[in-house]
C-alpha cells in the first residue's frame, strides 16, 4: 500500500502517522520529495482500511498495490483448484484444473416429467451437472416464485434417474437445512453481496457456485468468494453472467474479458452463463464457444423441453436438440483448448 | 400491454394465441396491418409474464404500457404517503406529504459516547431521525463488521437520551427479532433484491427505508417496494444513494433525476443519501441542497464526531459543526420548496 | 507521479530507469521497501506518458498524483474565470464569477418567426443568451439536419431584434468561417473528443461552450478544454448534459455531482443542460433548480413556441409560459446561492 | 411503428392525428381498446421522427418495430457483404463472406524502420492488412499526436515493401486529400458520430473501418454506417472495440455479444479490436480466439517490435513473436468456424 501525503505535511507529522500505521503490523518506508512525502507500507495490508486512511487530513491518496483477497488469490495458491463430485454412471463430475464442465437444465423446476426429461436429454449429450431452480428470485412479487421444497424433491428424483449432481439456488440462510442433498449451491447475482449468507455458506461444506453481481467489480466478486473461503469453504466456482449495460440488444453485457483476468488473479474455477447474459436462446451457442475460447472452465446453460410454455426465462432457454448441436460444436473448441469434458 | 406479432402470422394463429391470453383475465383487441398484427391487452396485466410471451414463436415484441407495480403506483393512490413517528421532545418525526426529514448519524455505532454525542449534536440542529449501523455490510470479510447487538443497545440508549427515532440496517431475516425497538428498518443497496428479506419485512409492521441497488432501474426499485407492500406493509421510504458509473471522481453517480420521476410514478416518500453517493464529505452540502431543490422528501447524511478515526466511511462523514452549517443552509431551500422541517 | 516497480526489480535497474525519467525534466525520489521499490517523480509530469511507463516490464503500477491539465486547473489559476459579452439592451451577458447565465431557445432554428418570437419571449423573462441550432447532429441521416447557413442568418436576425448574444453549435472545421458573427460556439457531446476541431477552436478567439461527451470522464472533459486552451483560447464554458446510463426513465443520467468537482478542480464556468439530460420537458424545472443548488454557473434550456410541431427534440422543450414560471422559481435559488442574474 | 395514444383520447382526435401521419406516406391501422387506442403504422417509417411524435400531447408511447436503418439492414440485403482488395504477393485481401481478415501493426507509425519491420513480420505470419496511425487522437494535447503526413508516407513505403493494403485513421475532412493511396480509412471511436465526417466518407469511394463509440448503442453504430452508405459508399466494416464500463481490470468491456447480433441485423463485415478493448497485451490472444468463436469476420491487433519504447499504447501491443503464436492458435479456430484466412 502506498500513501501519498498532502503537500506541506511536515516530516514530524508524517512520522507520527507512520508510527500509528506500524501498530497495525506493517513497516513503513519514507520517500520524501520536493513537494510531498510518500509512504510505502510493507507487510500484510489485507486488514488495513483504505477508506479510513483516506479520511485522514494528512493523506492525499491511498493506493493499494497488494490485492485485498488472500485465500482466493493465485499468488498464495499457484495451482488451479479443481472440483470433483460423484457423477453420472459411476463417473466423476469435474470442474477446473483442465476439466470443462457443462451445467444444463431448466430455469425453474416445473414438474417431475419436465425435470426428468430435461435431465436425461442433457445427460445424453454430455452435461455433467443438472441445474434447475426451486427457489426463484423474481423482479415481481406477482411472478411465479418457484416450487420451493417440492422443486428440490423433484431435482433429487432427476438426480436419482440420471446420476447427475444437482446445482440449485439458495436464497436465504434458513433454506440451508433443506439443501442437504444438493450437490452445488448457487448464489445468485442479486445475493453476491449478501454477506450474512456468504458467511453461512463458508461453514456449509458444499461447493458454491457464486454468480457475479449485476454491477460488481472483479475485486468485489473475489471478495465475495473470500467471505465464503474465510469461513473454511474453499470450493467456490466463480460465474460471469453479464453485467448491466446501456444498450438493450442483449439483456446484459457478457463481460468475457473477466475470464482470463480471474484465471490469472485467482486459482478458482471460472464458468460462464450465456443464457442469462444474453437473454435470448439463439445467441447461446456463439457465446458458449467464445466462453470456451477465452479460457472458461465451464458453462451453465438453460435447456427447456418446451421454452414457449416455460414458467420463467423461456426466451433464453434452448431446446434439447439445440443443446445437442451446441455440445457437438463446443467439444471441438474444448479440445483445442486442451481441456477434457 | 401491446404485443406485435411476427410478420406472416396467420389470423387464426393470432386468435388462438389471444384466446390463451384471455384466460389470464384480460381482453384482447386486434389491429391487423398490412404486414403484421398487433394485439392490445386490456385489463390488469400485472401478473402477465412478459418474458414468457416474448419466448413465443409467434411474437415479435411485447411492450408493457401499464406499470407492473400497483401498491406503489400513484395511479391507484393519488395522495402522498406520509409517515409519522413519535419524535424528540414529545413531537413527531415526519417524512413525506410536505414534511422534509433529516436523518443523521454515524456510519457505524462505535461506542456509547460516540453515538450519544452525535445524536445530541444532530438533534440540536434539527435532525428528526438518528441513523447508525450496528450490522455493517462490508466488501471485505477482514473489515470491521459492526458491533451487532451491542450496537443496537447503544442506539437505544441514544434514543432514550434524545428521543430521536432510530434508523438502522438489517442484513438478514433472523435479525428481525432483535429489531423490536428499532423505529425504521433500513434495507441496504446490496439487499434491495433480497426478495426473501423483502417478503419478511412485508410482515413486520415497521417503516422500511429501502435503498436503491447499485445498478437497479427505477422499476426494479418500485418492484422491490411492491414486494414489501404486497405483504401488507405500506410504509416504505425510497432512497436514492448513487448508482455505479464509469468515472471515479465520486464513488457513485448521484442520480437525482430519479427523484421527480419517483414522485410522479409513486406516492411513497423519496429521500437522498449524498454521503454514500459521493463518498466525500465536502460534497455533501452541495448535493443535499440539490436534493431538496429537485423535490426530495428528506436526506440521510453521515455525521461523525471524529471522521479521521471512524471505523468505517470516515471519508464521507461530516462533523457536527459542518452538519450545523448544512442545516442552516438547507432550511432556506426547504422553505422555498414549501416544505416543513 | 508515483511508480511502483515490480517486486524483484534490482536497485541498479530501478536507477537506470530513473535516469531515463530524469531526462524528461523531473527528479526522482526512491523509496526502497522490503518487497518493492517505489519512485516518486517531482516536477512537471504533464507531458509524461503514463501508458508508455505502464508498458515497461519493470513497472507494476503508475499513479498520477498531479492532474494532467494545467491551463484548466484551478491550482494554477485560483480565481474564477468570468465571461462577459455585450448583451441585450446595452447591458452585459455574463457567466461565471458569481454571475448566473440562462441560455435559452429552441433546439433547431426553424423559421424567422419561430426564432424571433422565442428570442423575445426568453429575453423578456431574463435569459441572457439565445441558443438555437443551425447545424444539427442527428442519429439518423434521414432526420432533419438543420437549416444550415440560413439558420445562422435567422439567428442573427433574432440577435438584432433582441440584443441577445447567440450560442450555436459548430460541427466541423470548415464551418468556422460562417460563424464570424456568432457569439459563443458550442461543441456538442459527440464532438467533445474531436481533437482536430478543438485545436482549431483554440485559435478562433471566441468563447466555446464545451459539452461533456456521453461517457466522458471528468478528466477527459478537462483535457478537451485543455486542447482549446493550449491553443491560446481561455474562454471555455464546461457543460454537463447527462451521461449514458443503464435505465430509461430519463434519456441520460444528469450527473450533477460533477458540478462541484469541476468548480473545485477548475476555474472555468460550469453550466448544466437539463433538457438534453432528461429528455422530457416536465423535468426541466426540478433539475434546473437542482443545478443552481449544487453550484452551477448557468443553465441551457430548450424553449419552443410549439413543441408538438418542433422539427427536433420537441419532447424536451418547454413553452414560453413554462419558461417564465421556471425563471420566477430559479431566481429565488440563484439569490440563495448569492449569485447575480 | 406502433403508437399508443393516451387514455381518454377521443376517436376523432386520434383520426385527425392519423391523417397527418398518412401524409408522411404510411397507412395507419386502428386498435381501439377499452382504455386506449393503439395505432399501427404500415409502410416505410424510416424517416418518421419518433421524438417529434413522442412530444405530441395525444401520444403515450411510440414503439419502433422496423429498424431505422435500411442500407445496413440485412432484411433488405440478405447476403453478406464481402470486401476484396489487392493484397500481398499478387493475392487478395478479403474480409467478410466467409473470409477472416487479420489487420495488424503498430498503434502509431514511428519510423521507417519500425513500420517496415513490423509490416514484414505480420505479413509473414498471415496478416492481410497493415494498420498504423499517422494522425492520432490523444486525450492530452501534450501527448505525441502522430507523425501526420510523414506517417502516411512511411505507411506507403511499408505497403510497397510488403504488398499489404493499409488501414489508417482519418481525423478530419481536410485530411481526405492526403489519403488517396490509403486502402481502408478508419473512423475512430471518438468520431463515430462525427456526422459531417461520415457524410464526406460516403462520397470517398474507399472502404471505411468504422469503430463503435465508447458508449454507442448497436443502433447508433448501424446508423453511423447508414450515414456513410446513404452517400453511396456501401463498403463499411463495423468494429467492436470495447465500451466504457464501471470496472478497471480492463480498459473497456469487450462487448462480444454485439458480434452475432450485428451479423444478424446487418450484412456488413464485423471485426473486433482486442487490443484497445482490453488495453493489455497478455489478454489479446484469449480475446482474439473468443472473437473468432462468436462469429467475427476479422480482428485488428496492435503489434510493435519494441512495446516498451512505443510512443503510444505500448502496454497493449504484442510483439512479433507473440503475434506469430497468436496466428498459429487462431487459425485452428478460424478453421472450426469454416472460414478462410
């Protein structure tokens, strides 16, 4: 951390200020210029509060050089984190560390028939995880809110039928007890900074799929992962799902540039959600291929047997035949990237 | 709601589609053009799902004409909602309906001495509510997270000393039982679409100060209010606190244009938070005056007796003397607007 | 300017790097920490190219402490720049330095009758400048592009009738010769970084009203002003007119927070355009008052005698009676701010 | 175009309004609902001004169904536009229609040696066009502004040496006469809505590489192309180069989602600039592959023989060896897409 003192601050003032900083466990270097003094903080600055420093009347500017995240930081964990769960047909469902995962399924669980048939279809084409929402965050209180616990039960039936591990969204802490048989817990974009929830998930022992918030910075996403990891749960999957933009030709802007940057800064697996990002089914294949090409470790896509009658997000859901075609196509790109699916 | 059918859709197809829509309780008008048919839906379309319609292969575009919110909508509730709580010195603390409210206090409650002294200072200058955080949403898990229940107790002591009703943030459902003596419950920007929390607050019987999310649209803000109101709690205060932008000269962009639009679309009181929006103390007076001038019903400002040693957000906190000067200044603007403080 | 060298860079390497920097006219301070060396550059760093430094393999991060603008910088020009032109009725039209200017008129000049009648109306209510577009930047090549030279002639007739100095937009260098009798040349948002044009305007000897680009940062706006000023023309008026945002309830987000920051960083007058920012006439009064309240030196508003038949931007134009009411209202706010109109 | 009249508008009023619209060459369908009347306009609405309609006191909302662009619209020109220019070694340089083009070279032309050596290097690896800036748009008037006419001469020398057609940026109309031997004229992001320039380029008879503005919508980009095409020049190449976002981990957000949408809406070739979008050299390969994978017809990348001493944009320039590796990599992706390079 570098602190530029205001012009005119006296050496004695700066030294007193430095002594206070050193009580927080860092050492302070002085660079005294003709017009201003610059302090360089050496040591672990993770817990030092930039905003508090910035409020000090002696300080002109504070620049953080070290990243504020530790457990999510590749610097302290050079190797890729790879996740491995029991998968279909006695195999493994893997993500990260050279393994590309396809997570597929409907936006919402609607019926036994629907979820089981979609699960079979996506399994047959090579999906390794089944997604499906039982508890749905909806902008309107008057929209379908998901089947709730019944939806969870239906997901488990689909798992039983296909062997696919289940990914589903949790919306509040009290639901955790119902998620005992869920394989991967999803935190939605709107809850990315629900810190109480993140802390609780840090103690839950299950892999967490953490979606980037609508207007969250890369650092905020990694700090949200850090909340979970600080509680002892290192199995976090990061997910880019589009950020809010000024245009309307897609629902959000799919910010694929974050993928290589996250892979560089962090050891955690990074996946992409082209369905929510674009909001339109016909764009899913192109953006899925692009996700593979820029280094993602997986994709999460919405597949529905009857998008026109879907209770939610039908516009962005692809059909099982479209999904089959998508898989044929992206397998070639995954191979080019040297990854295994 | 207007639905433009795709060019080439047959009259019979459109009629069958219309019959399905009419089962949802609306009537459908036909406008048959040379190239396409347009349907006009008449009746209550609040519960009709645009996205589901948009997924239909016959549909080119869906345009909502009616607003999707009802209880928050001024159309169905033409008069301003005004809130009134027991206030200092046996008086009332009012907001909305011609009453301008100043909510002031520190970002975090830090000690008995701090909160009581700030409470006295802001009361003396005319603040009608005391704000202070006991549970703090912080980007980093390593930052100060608030005093928790002890913070709530200290707030109540400050209330006892000054009579000021208390505004403080609730971060998760299980905290509600501790908020029994809190006067106004704040929902932070990061929780604006924590729908489980909103539903619960719809049942809690207390006024809710609902902050706009970092990148939330006006409609999303009103739909979040609608979640609370749909549960039976009509006492919602809307708060503009800055949205995420592309520049860094202020922390966020204070979007004052939303104030007159919210006042036109909704009957709910609208306040402005210049402290979080700008992130710098010296800008608070200018932006507070602007908030009054564009029609806000109140402001919420951070005041700290010792900003340099604040445990959080010191950079944006003004001192009690600055607050006194601010009050002198904005009283004149409030009078020009014909409002009472 | 502060340069953090990468961890592991040798002292000798850093010194050689520093010697190269010193050839650019600065002196370099060393701060050698346990993990990295930090260089502090002292002297005029305006012409040092951050991007070039950032490309150097020894450099981790470059932080500019001094602002990159000089002539627009209040640090080197502490007093407000005030502009004074011959005005109506033998008086002066003033802007800045405690003078509040109202610039009013139609989006486009459409006819002699229109421009003269609007000019008279706005003059009678206290506008000090007449605006009107002769050359119009339109998104579509098929939309009305302005009357061109004929529009300029009509503006001059309106000036002759009323004495109001004229503000009108110039779209390309070759038009300058036609602008000999124009009083203030406007540079539109889309041309804010048309650097060839800015350089030319630096040589033209007329005041320039420089509108902020749709997604321009504060620094980019001041650097655009610097282009004009570097050519010898110090009479630049900065104009906030809304930036692009993610919502649609107003056309743009009026970023009033930039007003106090520009006033602090620069000595140039700052005005606000509520008409283009909001895009709707009914919001103009509220946002005009807010502009006054946060410290603007003026507003530029669209007034049209018959908005429904305006050839451009009718939706955001107010009528002469509305303008009269606006003036009554903002005069009180201008007085509160201690400014003269 | 669909026009929803305000509730309460009388049939007679709506009919009179419709008669006026029909004078603009369209026919009007009526849909009379219980609460409001909706008009459907049939025919060519390209020249009808939405804003003017929106200002009418009878009108609640105007919805454009047809796109406002015609010449750029795939609906009226179903086949891909492909460009073909004389290329290196007596061959052709092609872009669009199944041909993938790589445009490579330094940000700025700096010296004969530099531009010729880079040109040779990129030609050897398969680039089909040479890029290089002679006139540079720079944020600061104190930064290097390009070599100007001398830069153009050096580019022509590099063309003579290698046969590569040249792509270079034009900043103002008066420069056109110097661009006689330039093969493709680039319009930079900051000039995307410099309408005077676009009109002039519509008459110049050369292919135009049109970069998307920093915060331009897809429609605005296509309307800018329409300005050029309306003048008779159909050879326009669209270029996505990143839009302004709220985060800083890349310079801009590379909005790859626009690529498939532009390909669907328009017949023009679409290329991607990963260098300016990300601002960092190490990300160029990943984002280039992603551009291929989502359907781009080419990329434009910055290559510099000595990025650390580049006079501009060194941080984002890759070296010739990096470029060679990039070409090896993307050829495989281009082949997968079924395109020719």
